[in-house]
C-alpha cells in the first residue's frame, strides 16, 4: 500500500509494431490511419485528374478512349469526395484532434471508432480494386439515373461503386454518433459551450449533418442496387427526379460536411498566427450551426433544369442565397481577426489566406448560380466545375494543407521545412488558379462538363491548354509537399507548443502519449493555453 | 487497470469542479444509442419520402391492376408489436428493481412475440415478392416492410443476448446498459411499425 500514486501508469495493453496499428483503438493512431488512407486516395484521384486534363489539353486528343474518360472522371470525383476530403477532415483531423482539444483521453466509443475506420478502408479498397481490375462505374459521382440503371450501365462496376458508397455511409454514420457523444460527454471540466474550440464546434455540426443526411443516401443507394439486380421499379424512366432528390438531400449537406471542418481549422489557425483572439467567437459558432441547419434546405438548387415546380425552385433559390449570409459573417470574422494582428507568415497562415482568397471566389460564383436564370444558363457547364473546385479545392484542400502544416508538428514531433512549405503554398496557389480560373470562361463559352473531347474552332482551345498546364503545376506543388513530409524525419524537434497555440492539444507532448494528458486539464476560457502562458512568469 | 485509474481520476476532478454534470458522463452508452436511432429514423424517412413522392407523381395509387396486400395480417402484427413493447417495458423496469425473474419473463415474452411478428411477415412476403417487381408501389411497399422486419430481426437477436446474459447473471440495477439499449431500440422499432402501418395500410 504505497502512499505515492504514480501519475502515469504505463498502458500494458499498448502494443507496438504492425499489430499495434491493426488492433489499435487509440483515436490518434486511427486518425493517422485515416490520414494515410485519405492522402493515398488523394494522390490516386489526382493522377486521374492529370489524365483528364491531358485528354482535354487540345481538341480531339485521344489520350484515353471516351469510355475510359467517363470512368476516370467518375472515380476522380467519387474518390476525392468520399475517400479523400470527408475521411481526411472528419476521420483524420476529427479523430486525432477532437479528443485532444476537449481534454479527453479518447473518443466515447474507441472500439466503434476502429470499426468505422476499417469499414471505411474496406469500402475504399472495394472501389479501388474494382477500378484496377476493370469493374468501373462510369455514371459520374452523382450516379444519376438512368445512366446508372442496368440498361445504361450494364457492368458490375456500377454495383461495386454502389456497395462501396453504402459501406462508406455506414462507417461515417457510426463515426458521427461517436463524435456527437464525445463532444457532448467527454469535455474537460470547465469547458462550457462557449469555451469549446471552433474546430470542435465545426466537427460537432458536421457530425450532426452526417447523422441526418447519410441514411437517406444509403436508402437511395440500396434502392438503386435493388433496381439493378432484383427488378424493383423505383427509378423508372418517369421518376428520375426521385434519385436526384434523394441524392442531393445527402450530397448538398455533404458540401458543408466537407467545408465546415476546414472552416473550423482556419478558425483555429488564424487567431494563433495573428496573436489575437478569434474576432466574434460566438458569431462564428452560431453561423457554423446555422450553415449546418440551412444546408438541409438548399438541395433542389442542383435541380433547376430537372422540371421541378417553379414555386419550389424559387423557395430553394431563396434559401441558397440566404446561406451566403452566415458564410459571409465568418469571412468578415476571419478578416477582422487578421486585421491589426501581428501576423506570423508561416505556411499554416499562408494556407489559410489561400483559403480565404479562393473560397470567396467559389462562394460568390455559388450565389450567382443560386439564381435560377443564371443556373439554367450555366448548368452542367465548366462554370460549375470551376465553382465547385474553388470551394472544394480552394476551400477544403487549402484547409487540409493548413491543418497538416499546423498540426503536423504535433502529430510527428518534428517541424516542416518552412522554405519548402512556402514554395508548396505559392506553387499550389498559382497552379490552382491557373487550372480552374479559365474554366469560368470555358463554361460561359458553352463548354459542357464531362465531355471526353471537343472539336476545334469553338474558342475552347486556349482555356483548356492553360488549365492543363496549371494542373501540372498543381501536381508539382503536391510533390513538394510529399518531399517535405519525407524530410520531416530529419526536421527540427517541435517541442510541445511550437506556435504558441490556444487550445489544449498544445499542452501535451508532441506526439502526445497514448493517454493524451498527464492530468485532465481544467478550462477557464476559450483559450486555455493562452491563460496558462499568462500565468507562467516570463523570464 | 491503469486506464480505470486514469478515468476515475478525471471523473473525480470533473465532479469536484462542478462544471460538468456527472450525469452527462454516466449515460454515454444510451446517448450513443439515441443518436444511432436518429440516423435509423432518417433512413426510414428517406423511404417514406420516396413513397410519398411516388404517390404524388402517379395517376392512381396503388396503380391500376395492382391489388394492395390484405390488411388483416398487418392489424395482427400491430397488436403483437404493441404487446411486445409492453413486455419490454416491464422487463426494463424489472432490471431497475433488480428483479431478475421479471426481466427473464418480460424479455422472453417480448422475444417470442418478435419471432411471431417475423413469422407473420414471412407469410406476407410470399405475396410481396411478386408485388415488388411489378410497380413502384409494390417496390416501396416491400422495401418498407423488408427493412422494418430486418430491424425486428436485430431486436430479437439483442433480446436473445440479453436473455442469455441475464441467465449468466450479468445484469443488475447498476449495470443494465444493454437492457436499456435493447428496450430503446425496440420502442423505436415499434414506433416505425406504427408509422409503416398507418402510411401503407390506412392512408394507402
């Protein structure tokens, strides 16, 4: 009966080596596996994008045949959305940092968390193996009927794609249950609602959206599988709208599922690198939740040329425009945080500024297309392609890289090379805009999306050539990131808190021990580490 | 062991500081089941929306030449579902009082009623299999019944696990999460059945 209690008992069950990863229920290891998986799919889907751009570089090129082209853009979109952006943000950063930021030792249900990961990986492998062995879907990531019905997609590739997405839905729904319970129940003492970090607020809102939206898509996918294989009669020729409704009921919220965590990330990074508190924290929290709620009321704006009742269309035009208001609130809050701050122009902040600059263009072109007359003009044109790459790449992917540079030192214990990081940022910023800005003009000039090639003389040659050049600059910038990540092995040691952060993850070691914290911290404001620094006498 | 120590310590601190209601950490499991049920509800909401969308875009519902399935087995099943829910309710209450016999009786009766429910549905499905392939009406009708009865199946399995673990002496008034979770899920399944019954058979 020793009277001295050892503060950190070593975890006997913690295993190392391969088994330690396969059998882990630790949220940090699961998070790292999500990140590794997602980044691999990012590379794969990025290479597909390069093939797509090569094909379109000049008129009447035949780099790949039209069928392969259809399969390529289908898998590019599906993988980027379902296998990269969502699992990276929610599964990767969400898993790794939500428990750390709320001062918990793990998520609420660690085993369920591991299950979510393995089913997600399984789904990804199902889709990837199908793709590699030629069982490929070619009905685009939207899988609109009738393209996706047995008559138009007779091969098993479509079924494999559907099964993959169903499995992914199960994984992310269970993950959402886990996040919601974790954020509700596992917060450190003192962490009242207004002291929850912005990233955690964003993740909780995202989890709520996943929970409500995904099951509807799952229902639609199962119905389509049954239509294709068991002769049911759901999506017959006169009911193509039903698929569109059920698909966009999930997939429009999915847009916010992909952007809200990225917004949460930059809401964490900008205050740290401006040496100021986040301007209007409560306004940012409230607008996050409002975006989450309004996200469920806008899906018909994808269907303005589908023959929906005009009165209903006008309602959805209104809600689509309204959702720009909370988004604008956040935009101004970020700018006001930067305003007058002593800015520390490290790579994470550059990535955030990249986010602000590009996302606002995507946001504005989104409001433009929310107007029914404009949408009817640019629908299914390259203008749409430009728009959603500005929000999903310019928003989510810049957010993801911001997070990798910001939190990478916490995950690995090593600092990234700043010079390579800055080179990566500038090449990515330039390459991104060269790739996607010309697509606005291509769309307005009438170039439809998803075409495998085009005839000369329509005025599309120059824009496409520029876009292709930009795509390779973009790819090169990602290569620089990979080199930087490999060099991380020899990077400077990061220490616990290299950025003088505000949130609890910086109070523990880098990388954090399996139990996260020596002692569960007590929180007294929305910037617990700032408080701690102020208390410590400076020498 | 190590982990329990760490968790106990953090719980203790949480309680002392008073900022976190201890109740919030006590019901983590049930909260998870609750959120899961929300997602399950959305799945059925999707199917119901499909039903109403098709109903509103069809000239006749059910379409000409398609006979709606007989209502008698569905009425029978409604009674069975309600009775089993009462049995589950008493089983849950019995655990709270440490009444092991009450739990065994309640869960056995509810499970048996669940099996009867599935048997009645199985007879129905011999007709529905044909109906499903003929029309959108039949497809949606069959899907709603099929995915509901799948949940009944899961519920009956859960009751079987509860029964076995009760016989092994696993539950008490302090340790009854699985009993509560099973009860919650069964209430949800019954609730879905009532909506299915009302929409498919009464509104039509």
